[in-house]
C-alpha cells in the first residue's frame, strides 16, 4: 500500500496561546500551520498553552491546511506536550532542537 505524502510549499508558525494569530491563521493560505508550544510560548504559559492545542488545531484547519504541533525540549516537557498534541486535528509533530536519536 502506498501513501500519498502532503506537499507543503508554505508553513506558518503560530503561537498556540495567542488568540488573534490563531483566529486569522486559516486565512493566510499556508499549506501547513504549525502551532508552536516551544519558543513563542513563555515558560509560565506552557501548561495553559498545551490545553489550547486541540481546540486551536480545529480552528486553524478551517482553511484546509494541515496542522503540525512544535513541541519542546527537554524530554520532560516534550512528553507533556505530546499528551495534548496527539489529537484528531493534528497531522504531525515537529521536534526541534533534538540532541540525539535517543531523545
């Protein structure tokens, strides 16, 4: 069985916790919208930002874009991010700043 992979010509990074950016993301014409839990979210807001992923993934998908969630490093944060990012409207996980394959 062969699977057709998506063709992403454009990617839009959106901080998952900034409602005005999330609300307009689907109008920007990007092929994939990356909800960011990493650098764009201040440490004090990360726990709350995780709770927004499921709702906001559905919101940014409205224009037909694929949705990816960018998770944090170190592993302790990544695990908590994954617990909230593996939901029906998320197509993939972006793992950045990885130190090694063991991560």
